């Protein structure tokens, strides 16, 4: 009788540990999937940036530094490999695009150009989608981090190499970048 009770307890404990491990794996995969959604939006953003830059070049030839900063930031974002590198690179690209928006205020003819307006609308739409998928990524990361850091799953997490992951944090640019891009006439 005692052997049966011990076997039942061991089986229940094993099932609980397997369930906890599987839960950690699902949360980690959910976080990675959330970042894959960000990657899709970033790819579209990276494809639109050269079009925007070429449109602006005709009007703003003397604003070469601003345009080069946008191009360099885009190239850095494309070349980023890890999630952490991508977060840093995308923050730099967001900052460069914000600088470009400020520069564009000096060009009323450009702001009336249909190609530019269409690109600006597409980028605004992408920025809004990016904001949404970033929130989802951060939510998935928070859920995962909570599981990795709370008892008793933190014991199992430590044993199997699960570790706390970083959020997609905008740092000092948060206030300016949380707003959707605005089209002004």
C-alpha cells in the first residue's frame, strides 16, 4: 500500500514538473513568435525607407546628413541578428526617422507630393502596427519572465537554462515614439 502511494506521488510530481516545463517552453516560443511578428513589420518598414529617402532626396539635397543617418540606421537594423541587437538598431532607426520628419517640415512642396504623402501614410500605418506588435511582444516577454522568476517554476527554469529576457524598450525616446506619426499640411 505504501509503495502505491509513493508511486502515485512520484507520478503526480513528475506530471506536474513536465507540465511546468512545457509551459515554460510554450511561453518562450510565444515570445519568439511575437518577435517574428515584429520582424515582419520591420521588413516592410525597411523596404519603405529607401523609397521615402529617394522621394525626399529630390527636395532636400542639402539635408544629406539626415538622409545618410536614416540609411545607416536602416542598414544597421537589417544587419542586426539577435533580438537584443534588433531592439537597439530599431530604436536608432526610429530616432533617425523622427529626425527626418522634423527636417521635412521645411519643405512645403514635398509635403504636397502625392508619392511622398502615400509613403508617409504607409510608414504611419506600419509604425502603428509596429507599436501594436511591440506591445504584444512585451506582454509575451512579461508572462515568460514572470514564469522564469517566480517560485516554483524558477527552480525548473534555472535547471533547464530558461532566463529572463529583455523587453522591447524605447528608452529615452519612449514619449516621442509612442505617438503615431502625424501628417501635417
